[in-house]
């Protein structure tokens, strides 16, 4: 349980810092990452929680957001078009980081993925 505490504290620190830089992004990540982080526990039935953790990674969340955006525009995208838009969004983030020095995406990845990996360790702890 202390590993879960460390993961939740790291996630809280990440979301607090992110909310100071970009509140909407911090809010959306908080909505998607906090419920699975609170639900993860060692032991018990691991498969539903593992699926939930996979579905709440920032990459999968971005892909689902692309699908939802096209659905809300009433122009549903197929998986191929959604994949192209997803890669375009990733490319735009890398371009902004490279050209304009917007370091939010790499810092987010450096903070979110270790929290996510800590939660995986909590889930599969023996």
C-alpha cells in the first residue's frame, strides 16, 4: 500500500504542476487518471483493472479523444483516419516542442508514465 501512496502522491504532484501551466489539460488528465489510480489495489481480480489502466494511458486517451471529437462533429472517422489524426496530433506536439520550445509534452510524459508504471507494480504485486 505504501507503493500506491507514492504513486498517488506523484500523480497529485504532476497534476498540480500541470494545472498551473495548462488547467484544461490538467483537468482532463485528472479526470482520466485519478479514478483508475484510486481503484488499483494489490490482489483480487486483476484483469478488469489492467484493462482500465491500459485504456487510461495518455496515448490511448488521446486516440479516444480523436475518435470522440470526430463523433461530436457528426463526421465519424474510421480507425485508419483516426490513427492518422492521432499521429498528426503527436507530430504537432513534437513540432511545437522543437520549434517553439514548448516543453509541456515531454515533461508530461516524464511525469505521467512513471506514475502509470508504479500503478502497474501495485496491481501485480505478489
